[in-house]
C-alpha cells in the first residue's frame, strides 16, 4: 500500500551522521546489514450489530470493498509491497525501499517501537512495532452505519501518540464512530472495524 511508509519522506534525514544512535542500547556485536523483507498482511475484522459483537457478513464485506475509499484490500496490498524492505546498515542508519523508491535515513528503537528520525533528529516518525527480526506496521479502517447515514475513517501509525489507538477497538475509537456503547447499535445500524498489519521479517 503506497504512501503508508513514506508519508514524511521529505523530512527524513539522509545519511546524517550527526543523528542519534539507537536509544535501546543495541549490542555492539550485531552483524550488519540486517534486512527485513515484507512478508504478508495480517488482518482482522470486528463487527458489531444488534447490540453485540458478531461475525461480519459477506454482504457487509462486499459493500465495504465496493463502496468505500478507505477500504484496505489485503491481496492488493501484498502485491504492491512484495519487494519492499528495511535494511539496517548499522546501529543508526537504515535503507528503506518501497517499490522503485529507495532512501537512507536515521532510525531509533524506543520501548519496542521503530522510528525514523527527521534531519535534525527533533522529530520521530513511527514506522512499526517490533525489533530487527520482525516489524509490524499497523493501520485500520472504520465503517459506522446508522439508517441512511454512514461515516468512515482510516488511520495508521504516524507518531508516538498513535500507539494507544492500534489495534483499533470499539473503546479506543469512540471519537471516530457514532456510538457510546455497543448496545446503542440496533436495527439496521452496524459498526465494522478492520485492523491490518504489514509484516516485515528478517531475511
């Protein structure tokens, strides 16, 4: 899926030797380079209808994929990302590849999350959860339907403040749908939450 990983690419530091090294005190005996290749998309649907969580119907999924611009299609995403990778060159620099686009930037791991640093090292952009053996990039879509009114949203990791909102749940997404509690979803109303993770694993 394009533009998920490189939305801040113009701000990334390009081989800036003054950037900070890994905050998690990476052992000095690590053998570089370490390459994490795109492997697959993991996905999960959570569906609420008639005041309870239940199995999402084929009709709802068909409507989601057909009628909503924020729909994420696993097959299409895996095809688009099949050649992408992160190559850790040393304890501070990483090569990022998405399709035909390649760049080198500085990075840091902090509390189990992977960040790309801006050129001045003042900003950190959240690129995944994990370590140098496996990274997950999380994103989601929400469809909230009540009568003839429908709202939708889509979001993804961007910075540290996003961490509590992924994976998306009923409770952590209340600001993005029309219901204060699950029991409010009645009649022809429903709420669909689609959580996805782009998985990168060590070569």
